[in-house]
C-alpha cells in the first residue's frame, strides 16, 4: 500500500522528538454498525482523491469493501459496496491503482463453495457506473493464507499476492510465497 507521511526530527538533549504534520481532509469515514472495524484495510490513489476501505467486521456483515471520492470536502461513496463471487469473511488487504480505477481485495479466510475455507483474491474495475469483477471469480488457494497481503502496480496491470504460510502447491504448512501476475486483457 502507498503510505505518505511528513516527519520532522528534533533533537532535545539525547531524546528524539517526532512531530507528524497531518491536516485532516474532510470528516473521517466511519463504519455503519458497531464492531464494523472499518479501516482494517485502507488504500489511496495517486493524487489522494479516492480511497478504498475494508472492514474486518465482528458481525460478519458483507460486503466489507467500499470506495470513496473526495467531493466538496467530504468523502462520498463511489458505486455500490464491493462484493465477491465468494464470501469475503474478512477483507484483510486491499490496494488501488494510481488512477483509482482498479482495486484488488485479498481475504485469506474466505468461505468458498462447499464451506471450504481458503484464501481468495479478487480484482475489480470501475466501469463508470459501478465496480465489476475483472476476469471472473477470484483466484483461490485452499487451506492457506493466500491474499493475506496484496499489491497492485500503479497502472493496474500487475498484482502481487502474499501467502505467508502456504507453498506454491496447495498447503497451509509451507514456507510462504508471493505470486505475481500480469493482466492479459481478458
């Protein structure tokens, strides 16, 4: 994820003092229900005008990913709540392309068909009216933490997906791996 922060270091005797200069841009985006845990995952586009946020809800409300644009000083939702072909249990990790048109969502605890736990990653593209899944149902790795962290390139053409306890073969006891993929346009 892209993180920007201005830090200034002052030396006071032998103790460093950090001052972070941050100015709020509009009111904070808040969860709708108690225990929504909105903000579990956050990403911001290249010019800072669009954010994507995920929740790790205790009440398992779905979907748990929303996109907001800054409009007249406020954060306004863009499109519908982002769902999945499979059930996001916890949208742990999210990222966004620089232009904010493509989003990747990773959930290492998804519930996939036949109540079979596994990790899942979905990529969504803004079509001008709503968020649509790119390439059909997401990539799935069973019995692993596939999707524990995700990243997308600035132009949205490449993604990286982390699985800290898996292996390239389906396993939950592996040394971990990162898979990098390129969008082929279909």
